[in-house]
């Protein structure tokens, strides 16, 4: 159990330098790659966010990883995300392979229990989301939708006019 609390000043300085330089490199790469890289649009977007964070931590703390190795890893992950999202926008099969579609959980005053069971969502979780959105009575809710990100959207009773944002949602997945 040697060097548990302190190794050397060289180690501390290396960690500081690599963390700062790796962070700057990641910020620059993310700015070049665009907003989509760290969006929460689907599970793959979430994975890239976690992966980049893990890579930065590895670069900062693992003495066997050089700054160049870290930047190459960041660049590859961002490039792969860019390619995947570029393909998913242009090729329907790729989009359907990597993304799910929104799913109705509650509609017209009724819980869609079979759908909720399939999506592993409980009635209590739906109530919690409604409370968090400031809804005290589900009579005021037209529908609740499990989005592709795992978040639940609450749509209040429809009023006449305006654009409908829920035209492409399926009752089952």
C-alpha cells in the first residue's frame, strides 16, 4: 500500500497538465463536431457522452496513456458518432437500427398497461413524472409519451389550433 496518498510531484504535475490539455482538446473537437455529439436524442448519443467522459478520466489518471493517445481516442469516438448520426439521417434502416420511437404510456385518461409493462415503466413512475411537471390531476393530461431518450413527455389536453407535435408516435414499440 505504498503511495496511496501521494506518489510524486511529477505525477501530480502530469495529471494536471494532461487533464487541462485533454479537456481543451475535447472542447475543441466537440465544437468542430457540432451540437449533436452531446445531445440527448437517443441511447447512442448518451453512450458517446459517457465514453468521452471515461476517456478523459483515463487520460488524466492512467500513467500509461499519453496525450496523443487520448486525443486520438476522443477524435475516433467523435468521428464514429458523426458517421453514425450522418447515416441515420440519410438511411432509414440505420435510423431504425439505432433509435427507438416514442411510445404512448397514457392516452385519453387511460394507462396503456401492456405497453408500460413492455417498456418497464410503472404507474407510480408515471405519477411521479406528472407531479414533477406540476400536474396534480391526470384529467388535465391528454397523453404521456416515453421518448427515445427515456424521458417522459406530458401533453396536456389539446386546444384548438397550432401544430400537433405528436403525429408520429406509435402506441406500441
